[in-house]
């Protein structure tokens, strides 16, 4: 039976980029459908009626929602090709912990950097850098979070690299000065075609953030 894969997505979304990387790592072909977040399609609302958010992965007509779950699903269904999660249960739990950390810390603090000013922004920057340093500690001297090969945490985290420029411009700071090992890791990841073709140009992400700031009246 032919596999039918459709991805409902929005190009600058780091969550959608995760799924694109995972699909590329597995060598899977899929239909990409760009969503207008301000005018969501009937298909999106039907496939994700609870959260009404992208990305949505539709596999043979059945929707899978939430990017962390989607990446795990892709890895489980196509487990023989470029495995992302470790086979060891403990190592798998550790990978899931750090993926959850990225969602709870990196996304939230990064968003606050461009959405706030003054003391609130300063606190967000401090928390953001502290969170990156914890991730840098977990990476240690490994090539990737997954070891010698790109793994689950790499796929989950690296999309935020193309948002770093926007965070830096909005927050007036430099991430590489604080976390050089992490930037070196991100650059290694982008040398892989599955990553480079899935990420969006940093300048385009910054333009999108400026558009959001204008839309929300943040000057």
C-alpha cells in the first residue's frame, strides 16, 4: 500500500521545521500545504479540531498533531531508516526530557525576548542564555545530541537556530559569545542536507518577527 503523507505547515514555524527534518532524514516524500495562520483552512480545522494549530501530519488520511509527537511517530513508523530516538529505554527517556526542555524553555524565553522590553526582556535574555548553557552542557563534546548521528534532540532543537538572529537583533545580544559550542553544533547540523533544506533563512525569520511586532503593536 502506498504511503500518503501530507504536512499542513507554516514556513517560519520551528515546530514545522522539526517535522520537515524528520521526514527528510527518513527520505520520505510528502505533500506540503502552506497554511495561512490568520485564515486557517477547513482541512486544518478538521484535522486538528482541539488546538487548531500547525503542524499537522496526515498519514493515509489520519492526522497526527503536536510536533514532538509527530517526530516520534515518524521515527516509530519508519524505524529502519535513520533512527532518531535511542533504542535504550533510559537514553530514550533522556532524549525526551531534553526535547521537552526545549519546548518549555527555549521557545518561551525566545518569544519573550522579541515580545517584551526593559526589565522583562532582560530577564528573558538571562533565562534564555542559562537554558542554552544547560543544553550546551548536555551536548558536551559530542558531535550531536544523538552522539555520532543526528538524533531526536537535534531535530527538535536545531530549528530554533534560524530564529537566533531575530532574538539577537530584538534583544541586542550575541548568542555565540555566550554559547560557542552550541553555535558550532548548529553549524554542523546545517551541513546535513536534511537540515539545510528544511530550515528557513534567518533574515526571513527576522522579517517575520518584525511583521509580528507591528501586528501586535510592539515597538
